[in-house]
């Protein structure tokens, strides 16, 4: 079945959605065709990849620079298009029982850059640091990093290639010349061409396949949704395992082998020295050490636009990539309503201008909607705390990792199919050595005991039995849940191509396929929906509200503001399935509510868009999808029918230009 969509004063979008299915996508399904019947792709037992870590003898992970020459060079975005961060490391790390940290003040942090490769006419300086990974137990080896440098470049033009070199010219110890391209300026018609989404990458031979496939798609930006190196699958002596707790159950602390971070930085440099990478923490970045410190390597090695986006933490921040606003959230730091992260998220969402950045994409590591046995409902407390807020502000897409498989949801909210909910996509299949997740919680014998689901670093227990729907009274479904549209156990990565303010093409590429093939592909179609909760002023338009009306129910939100007391008696209906429609007045008056009702048992649910005009009473204009002209007639209101058809004809011609842009 498909969602039936009608739009108040937005016939343009209705027509656009229609032609998207028949012209633009060339047969590729869209979310408007959903919700989809759940699909599970059978496990391909012939392909398990090569989940073995690259050894330290591999040339791609060895140190090739000398002295204090820069290595592990990377680019990260700032909050807006006119600024980026350049990061690198100088000097050698040390590991052992007797280490002496380097002095960051002995090497300057300088970046020379410009729009021409020669000469590089501009220069910026930044800051440097080192970090230690220390273990207060006899026999364990300690680690101290090389000098980590972060320099922010400012005053950049949008969508422009810049050349740069980094280092300390006084030694001299400068890198070669690299280049990157800035993001487009934020705007409803301005987007990066391709964004790679990958999670749980690690540094295995599977990882190399994922990265090769990803770079062949020539992304403008890489978003890594946690679990970068898996250095915590090793003891400090360099002995590794696919399962730390299985192999090293008696260690006094969960050890790590920090040189794996350096190996990862060297391997990734050819890609992330030119393609910006944005990272959010995962559980494998916890890396507990002396004095209960955690996430030290993660917070030290990457640059984050925390300050630029009003955050005080490396665990959560936001940034713009053209007309997309990305929100990066932390699953392993406090997220309840009294926590700093929640308060920051609420402020950040309230400050988004959806006319400038129509798309709202959120990412964090542990998924809320995963049907695999591994980590099943592990992040339930985070979902309970934050889902309402993201739903109210109209998040379009959510990307997660953690579960080592691929899964895409239908639009969902609170475990219920909801056309206003986000699409959740899990891409924790980047290639790490822990191998793939293959068991599903809805399969016989695979539903985990609820007491085993909480994660000690996420806090609390919230995963109770379902209280409604087909799984009422149970902890797991007995079939693939309705909210799960597609799932498959394979390694790979995803590419997001936002075409305009309403359409984005999502493609998931599997490692076992040819470079131009894909495993899953769909157009994510934005519909104007509840994008802000409160008005910024009495004269600015209030948000579009995406509401579902079901049989025997007329939402109070539909009629809120219709009269002085917020209701309209003529719009109240308890026993019929109907909608209140305001005829189109000849003048600007919005006070005359002559409502008509029609009982229609065939339409069990539909979505309306309610456009409120500032502080004035609600003005309800109901437009069915214009390609179904007979729906206009079926409304049973003559003046609405004629107005609907008239506007449809006017907007049809205007839509052609946007169609061509897609």
C-alpha cells in the first residue's frame, strides 16, 4: 500500500511526487510507494569476505615519513561551508613500560593553502596535543601518541577546490600538496553530489574492499557512524582476537593496542586527505584507561565542529552540507532530558531554518530500529528519551552502525508505521573483524533475554515487552517486523545523493558486487511536515504539521486555532471518518469556517498538511494528489473540486523545470 498524501497550498509538491515515481526514478521505488512488505535477503554463505586485520607489515599501514614530517593527514568539515579542519600527526608514537611523551610546543601547526596549487598564498595556524593510553597494571604496556595537529581554515568559498600543505616550515617539515573541495553553500537547491555513509569500518581486508568500492563512487563527503579502528580487540602486546571477552576474559581491564589507530590513519590518508570525513563515537572507541578515562583517542585524533555548532562535547555536534543539516549524537554520553546533550539538541533543532536546509539527517552509533539479535533494543533508553524530539522536528533520515549488517526501515515512529517518521538505515557492515550479524531476533530461538540487552555505557533498562501491535505482550516479534523494510547480512557502504529539497537517492553497495552494482536502492521523498515546534515570531509562518487522521478520530491538532478557543464545533466528529475542509474565500478572511464532511469508509488513513499563517486562525486548504483527479471530485465539495483542479493545471506546467533539475 502507499501513503495517500494531500497538501494544503502545496499542489506543486504533490505533482512532483507523482512524476517522481513515473519519470524521475526510472522504476526505482520511492518511500511514497511504502510502507513496503518486509524483505529478508537470504544469507549468501559463499561470501563471508576476509575479516582478518591488516598486519603491521602491510606497506599501507607502515610509517613512510621521516622526523617530524606530517602523516595521517585528514580533512573534516566545520559547521558551515566556509571553514574546514586539517588534521595530521608528527613524530612517532611510543609503546612500552617506559615512555616519554613528546612536547607539542616543539612543532608548529601551520597550513598553507589557496585556490592555486602554486603559490599557496594563505596561511593558518592551529593547536597541537598528545594523548596517553595508560594502564595501572603490571605487565601492560602504555602508549603515548605522536603530536596531533588541528588547524581550522576560514573564509573559504563554497563548492571550490583548495590546495594545501601542512606541517612546520621552520624545521622544515612540510607535507606534499593535497587538495579538498568545500561543501556547497546552504540552500534548498544546493547539495553535495554524493555522500558516503559507512559504519564499523575496522582495518581488515574486508575494510579495504569497502573503501575501494566507496572511493570508486567518488564521494564529496564521508560520514563514519562509529567504530573506526577496533584497537580494543587487542591486548597491549599486540595480540588480537575476533571476540575480546571470549579470548581475554581474565584481563584486569579491557586493553587496547593503540598503534592500530596509527595504522588506520595511514591507510585512510589517501582518501580522507582530500575527502572530508565526519565521525561520531561508537562503543569500540570507549577504550577505558587509568582514572576511568574513556574515548581519549577518539576525542584527540579527530577534529570536530563542536564549538562552531554550540556544543561543548566531541560526542555530539552538527554541521551543514549544502541544504542538509547533519546532527551527530552520542549514544554513550547522557541523553536524558536533563542532560547537556538533550538541551543542546533541542536548541540546535530550534535554530534550523528548513527553507535553507530542508533536509534533516541524524546519526549516532547504536540503532533504535534493528531486528537483528545482536544489540537488539540495546539503545531503547536513548530512543525513549530522544525519539519524540526528532519526530516533532521532522527528521528525514537516521543513519546508525553497531549491528554488523544492513537494514532499512519503513517510515516509523514508536515502533508504528508512520508516514511522518524518519527512515532508519543501519550500515554497521563496513568490514571489521568481528564479522557479520546473521541471526534475527524474530527467528525461533533467537529472541534475547531482556535482561541481557542493556549496555553498561548507555545506562538504564527500558526494553520492556511491546504493549501494542502484532507483538503485544512479547519482547520480540515472531516474524520480520512491519517497520523493517529490507535487511541483509553483507559488508558494504551506502551513497546518499540528495537531488533537491524533496528527493534523495539512497543506494547500498555490497562488497561482493561489481563496482557499479548495488544491493538496495530507493528514493527517500521528503514531504513537508512538522519541522519546528514553536514560531519564532507572531508574523512568521508557523510550521507545516504532518498529521495522520484515522477512522473515528479527528485530531485536536487539525482544528487547533480554528476559533478563538482553538476549536471549531463544526469540525468535531466522533463517529464518522471525515475531514474538515474550508471553502476558498474570495478575500483574505480566514474566519468563515463553513465545514463539510464526508464519510468515506474506504480511506482508512490519510495525511494532510496543515498550513498555519502566523498568529491568524488556521487556514485549511485540502488538496488531494493531483494525478488522481477523481479524488478532487470525490471530496463532495464543489468549490474545493474546482479550485483543486484549477491550481493543479497551473502548477503542472511550473513543475517541469524542477523535474528537469532532478
